[in-house]
């Protein structure tokens, strides 16, 4: 997902300039799709850019290593445009899709790595599986939970807990803080901005004086490919909110809740076995040196994953929710404690596996895009064109299809059929993936009858062929 974020002042300035901007005679390319690809220097980024005509201009920042210029090409299904991009310069053009004119701007910025893993860091974390509710990260989650949209949207913030009640009791008197108004403005413009705002909370920490400072390791922890840390402009307000609400005192008082939930992931969810299973089935996408499971007790139904590579060291970083038992029962009533624990692990598994299935899918990106070109066949039209757009549709089908394969290997045998049926029901009816039940039956059968030694990665050509046959 590509997310664009701007401060309130930037959005305001963009709206003032839109009229003048539209009057300029700019080069125009055409597209029939809402998702296009970008050749950024030597890197080909398949299906990375979503057209958003409401943003004028929609800015793409290309990171120039050592500040040296390189060529950037926007590639649609029927057209393309190239610019030789130099540091600090802007390049404007229009992408036309039907009657929509998508004003687009490329800016050359100096490359800053998202993370730097030095030898000390590598020695400390190699082979480790870390689970945590980080302090500044939780501060961001609480701030989002206290916005008007956070209070009203049950899919954004999980509210059926004693912890949420304590949050409201402690922070309600600060609902007029300027930070909440600023975050509310961002989320109202585009709810998808929630992900990068929340995720980037992990790239900051408190220093010995209680000041929020940049992490010594991470420049940004949003989605892979994001060029900047979208939370950074909010730091002064975030600091003010922390100080005025005595957040750090609240965080210490609720340490037992955090540790109890962390213990579930460490001791019961069996993350180590998930890694072993995925490494075996995706050998060319394996090799992560460390996992960091990052979560908040407040997150509801919005999970995401990012990953980093620096100095030959690879880190997978899923950002997830906590699988409350009462919530799991919305989808499946377990027949045993073992069944409950396996099913509760689904959420973290579906984020860990993106670090494997996404890189594998990129090897077949062009073929996959053609195989799912008839979008109305795969996703309910009511979900809109931005819902798991482009190759994201394929990845989400396979994401939850892998859940069924894991259930086949690890769930109690007498519960497997009911568990898989519950996944099918959720994906088809609640989430709008129209062909998921048929796909899941095909995939489970393909997996069960595969030749000995065959990995899931080996099955990708057959999986894509199934989409091709059903893309009508």
C-alpha cells in the first residue's frame, strides 16, 4: 500500500495552489487501471502507485543514493513517462484515467536508509523473536484511540476490554488536545493513513529526560518503500500530549497488561513454529535474522507488516493486534483449548507470512496482474477500487489460503474442517473476496496432494494458473 501523508498546512497550501497548478500545460499519460508501476532507477516497483485524483498534486519522492540523479518512469497498462530526476527538483505531469485527471509530482530527495543494523545490533538480535508493546508506539495508539474517529470506529480501535476503559478514564479530559485534532484531520482525509502513523511510532523512543527522540536504529518503520517518516511532523504535539496527560505514568501502571499479552505470543501462539514452517515452504524468501512482533492492546482489525535489510541483516516486523478470545469466537467456536490457541494465532501468522508471500509474488507480478485483471470477479465492487488493489488481491487470497494450509498441518484433526469453513465464511462474506471459498478448496487439495519435497513456493505457477482459468 502506498500512503501519502501531509501536515494540515501542506494540505491547505496544496488546495490553494490547485487552481494554478491545473492551468499549467503539463504532459499527460493515460491509464485504464487505478494501480500502476514505477521504474525507479534500477528498481522496478510493480503495481506500487495508486491513483488518487483528489490529491493535487500527488507526490512521489524518489530517493537518490548519494544525491546522484537517476531516471524515474511511471508505467501504466497503456502508456509511460520518464524523467531524469535531480536532487531537490520537482517534475509535474498528469495521469488521466477516464475523466479523472491525476496531478502527479516527482521530487528527488537524498536517500536515507530506513534502518541501520550495526554489528552490535546484529549480535544482540540475531536469531531472536521479540514481542513488545513499545512505549512511544503505545502513546500513538492511545492518541488515535482518543480521536473522534477512533472513538466511533469499532474496526479501528478494540473497545471491549478493561484496558480500553482505563484508557478512557485517564485520557478523556484531554480530548481537546491539539494532537488529537491534527490526527483526526489526517484520518478523515484518508483512513489508510492510520497504518503509517501507527507503525512509525516504533521509530521513536523516550530518552533519559522523557523527551521523544529518533530511534538510534530506525529512521522510519512504515511500509517498505515509504520514503519518509510520516509521524515526524507530529512530534512536538506528541510530546505535549505525553507531558500533559502523564502518559508515562499510565504506561507503567499498565505494565502487567502488556506483559500478560506479550506472554501469550511468546509462550502459546508458537511463533517459532510459524517461522520454521514458512522458512521451509518459502526457501528463497526465508533468511530473516530476527522477528519483532509489535502490537498494542488497542488495535482492532488493522494489521500490517514491514521488513528491513541492512549490512546483510534482515528483520521482519509484523504490526498486529492482540487476539482476544471473546473476539476469536465471532468467527469460530473452538472445540478444545488446543484448537483455540491455533486459531488465535491466525492474525499474527497472516502478517508474518506477508514477508514471504509478497517477495515470492513479485517474481510473477506481470502474470499475476493479468490473472486477476477482472477485478469484479475477485473482490466485491462495494469495497471500492483501492481495497487490496493490484497484486494485493492475489496476496490476500494466498495470505488466508496459507492459514488453511497451516490449520491442515497443526490444528486438531477433528476441528480442521470447521476451522477452514470459518475462514472461508469470513473471507467470502465479511471481507468481500468473492471466490475465496473456491480458491481455498483448490489450494488445500493442491497442498495435500503435492509430491514429496514440494514447497508452497514451488506451487506458485499452478496457483496462478487457477486464477487465470477463473478470471472470466
